[in-house]
C-alpha cells in the first residue's frame, strides 16, 4: 500500500448511499484508478453527481483489484463535510488535489513503512532546466513527471518515521540506481534508514525501489543522485536536529543559559555548556580573571617563596640582605 496521486484519472459510478464506491470504468480520454493509482493504494478523490447537487472530496483507499474505493475520510462535501448519501444516478469520480494541500504551509500526510509515500522515478534527457545542466550525465531523474525537483521531506520523530519510496520500476531506470549522498558530488553516501532492492530486482525492473525513513536525525540536506552517473538528481531538505556541513552563524549563538562565566567543553562526543570554576572566572566580554592567591602584590628581595603542586605561589616574604650566618660559618671553616 502506498499513497499515489496521478493526473487524468477519472471513472463513473452509479453507487448510492455512504458506503464504498464501485468503479464503473474510465471516462473517455482518462485512465482508470487501476491504471493510474493501482490496487490497495490510497489517493485523494472527488465525486460529483452529474445531475444532483451532491459532491464530496476525500482520502480514499482502493481494494486489491482497484474496482472499489473506500471513502477513508471526508475532507469537504455538500453534506456539511460529512459523507454524502448519494442518490441514484451517474456520478464522476476522479483524482484531485484538495485545496488544503495548497492553503496549509507544507502539509504532508504520514507515510508508514507499510504504506510509504510513493514517488515514481523515470529517466530521460535533461531539458535545459536541470539544476546541473551541462554537468555530469546528460540524463536526469524525473520524479512524478517533474525534472529533478528539489524536495522537502517530513519526519521528526525517531519512533514514528516518515517513509518515502522512490519507485524505479520503469524501464528507463535501468543502469541508474538512485541513492542518497551528503554532497552533490557523491563523495559520501548516506545509508542510515535507507533501503533498496539492489540487483534483485534491479532498477528498471518491476518492484525496484530505494526507500528512506526520515526522522529527527536525518541530515537537513541530502542529495539524491545516480550511483553510476553524475548530477542526475537534486537535493532534499528535512527539518532535522542534524546539520550536514558547516554551520555559519550570522549574529550571536545563544545557549540555554546566557549568564557570564560559561564556556563550551568537549566531552568526547559533544560540547556542553558549563560554569568556569576553580581559580578563574570569565566575564561576558571575554576577559579572564584569575583568583587571588593570597600573596600580596609587591617586589620581594632575598625572597622566601612557597609554591604548591600546581605551580601557584601561595606565600612570599623578603629575606635578610647579605650572606646568611650559615654561609659565613661554612666559609670560615673552609678557609
């Protein structure tokens, strides 16, 4: 099962009531739901009675043979946005794009591991509008008919990941395995949460795909590219806790506790904000102040100095000028 939306999918039906819709065949010049969406898949639909003032827009699920469509939930309808009790007569039922998909900011329905968001991949010649026109391969990936579009993927929970399946069943994919990378040049492949069918089946054969599970740790920028040829794809972005590449701060980096006397300390895996403690403090302007040692600031002569194990002067005093008594006695004996 996967979510699929396709152009020019339209059939008629004579189903009445509020139950599942039995599909009666394609309207001239259109595809059936079986051909355009496929059995057991989900899609957006609209139903319009040809003679009565009855309509409904919703999210539907096709049965295995794509001969009936279950009205999974209703988005908008002539029955106060509830399921319409359709009267007798012929209705048109077709794929549509709900207005909310445009009106809401970046809406994205959940795609699970068992029902991922399906993206159909084909390969054709670059048209001149490719972001990497003139670089690498002369061929490009076309996703759901669009030439190498930049994508924004949803998914921020580590337990409820969003799944996206890039279907490479079309024969034009032969020899063009789609993979994910941390850079457009493909220096580093990204494989966490990524699965593919490899050579069984290989791209260009029925059932071939590459799938990615997106969560909070997916890098914020990835690139989908062909593992065998250069610059066929484009980039994808995610809302992520993981920054791919250098982070440039345009102003100030503010941490949870913005008081003075804080520094960042590495613990081997990360940096943590901690208080500077011990014999020094640091001010907000960056000035480092050493704690007083207990020794008065002065110039000492013939000094007696005490130093602790850390090399700090803990005591100091001036001694007597001239040679010590012990030194005089020692010299007299020697002479």
